């Protein structure tokens, strides 16, 4: 279902974005407006699909949580920056009152999802020029978060249904705000899966206050991941990107994303043609789709990693299939799930092409602690290295019989 729904959306969102960028020529004002309608409709549909798939994963017990201790004041600004355009559009002021050095024990990505869902909800139901606030403080062995707005509020008799699937409360004027009706249902389940609770306090016409808790983390367990500047493509040498996809429209989309940014694009259908071009051209980066009508992208990834000429070439998987762990275990340097925006694709590629045109080095990490493997992989990814993580020495020795690496990091 994910594939059947995301594949056409990838084309709709990608090519409409290119039309709005006017890379193929100028648009009339009416055309811009129409393409903008397509973009908004496509994004709304994508959000609905993502929410339904998220809820399905949660219900099936397939959501894997990477729980860690991290500072609330470090994770929160990223969510606020994502919500800022919505705040500016409605001239809503946002205040943040977060207790200093407050550490929460949670899945960082899911924490941001919870916060974003509640913040976007607050903005949606707050009128022009309104106010929204975030509060976070320690409460025993829990961290207590509060999202407060001075919006339309929720009638007490309806408060019990807002956390149910596909349930939305009407505004006082009888209208229902645009949305999927799944955001709060997903938020509640994500909070509860991580050992917390979520409640709401509200009166009609007097705003709402959503309160949720998560376990308190340990400050000594917080690890800072250094950030690295993202290098731009070299001006002296035009980096080559080999785009491998069995869909002609997807190859064209990625080529149109990358060509104006200084990359030389070569496209190939999967199979022998792609392997031959990769071997002959020695591209700086390969983008690879996994789900193919002829053969398997996983097999191609394995072949590229085991071909001497391409063994060190960073491979960025761009696919409908969301199987990041398998992709990374087979040697992918990045894993992006379609639909992919132009900005995210450019950022991913630039991480693996340094200024003199050389590709990143390969590092084998051997450690039996999964948290350490994840941490070191993130750090190395951020500085342009292609990490391969293995959790025991025996498997690492087997890997080294068939693969060459530049550096090994070994826990004794």
C-alpha cells in the first residue's frame, strides 16, 4: 500500500515543485496558483498516507523506538524552526519556557513528532495574532510538557473524543479545520509507548492546554553529536551522480533536481547497464531505487558494494520502501524515502562529496552496544564518512574477507 500510494505522489509533488521553481520556463500568475493548489493537495494527501501508515505500524507493534537521554532545550528549537512559517503566516507569537539542563529519556525522532503535532494543532486553532507557549519542567521522575494556546478551545463534552482516530471537533462556526483526524491519536500512542501520559485542559473560547509526560533522563548519558559544515560541489571538478531507477519519470525528476546545482547527471536503468556505467564512469555518488520491476535493488546494492571499482562509492538509496536498517547494513551511505524534496536530496549528496571532488572514506565500526553503533555512525555520517556497523568480531572478520575499508573502529 505504501508503494502504490507514494509512487504517484512522488511524481506529483516532485514535478509540481520543479514547475513552481520555473526551471523549465516562466509561469503565468494563474498557472502558479494552480500548481500551488496541486502542491498543497499533494502534501495534504501525503500527510494522510503517512499518518495512516504510522498508525498501522503502531497498532501492529512494528514501531522501533531508539530511546536515549537528550537535552530538551537542544531538541526543541529544531521543531520550532519547522513550525515558524505557520506562526509567521498567522502572526502568532511563541514563547518557550524550558527548565535549563532538563534531560528526557525518549526516542528523539518521535519526541519531535509529538511536539510538532501538538504545536501545529495549537497554531491551527489559534486566531490571527494569537499566542502559543511551550513549557517543560521536571516533575518527580518525569518531564512534564505543556502546550498552551489562546485559540477557540474545546468543549468539555468533546474532549474525550479528540484522541480517537479520524475524529475532529467542529469550530464554533460549524466548520472543521483541514487535517487528517489522526495527529492526536498518533501522538497519544507515541507518548504512551514511551511510558508517558497525555491529557487536555480546555474551555470553549478560552484556548487549550495539552499536557504530556515522558520519563526523566540521566544528564551523564547525554552525548553531543558534533555538527559539520555541508560542503558544496567542487567548482574545479563537476561531480558525477549516477541515477539508477527503473522509472523514467523518477530518473528525470532527480536529474532536474541536481543538474542546476552543478552536478553532472548520468542516468541508467537497473541491471547490467547500471553496473557497467558505475564501473566505467566511477561516479562520485550513486542514487539507487530499491523497489524495481526487474530484479532487486538490494541485489544491485550488494553488487555495487562488491565491485572493486564501486566498492567505495557512496550509494544514496532513494526509494518508496522504508527499510533503512537493511539498507545501511548492506552498505548504503544514505537512505531517503520517496517523495524526497529537492533540498533533502541536495543535502544528502553534498555530505558525500567533499570540495576536491573525492568521495568519502569507508569506516568499519565494531561494537556490541547498539547505542554506540548508532552514535558513532551518526558522527561519522556528519563528516562525510560511509560507516558500516557490525556488532560482533566474528561477523566483522567475515565482512573483511570480502570488503576493503579505510578505517576500523574497534571496541575491545
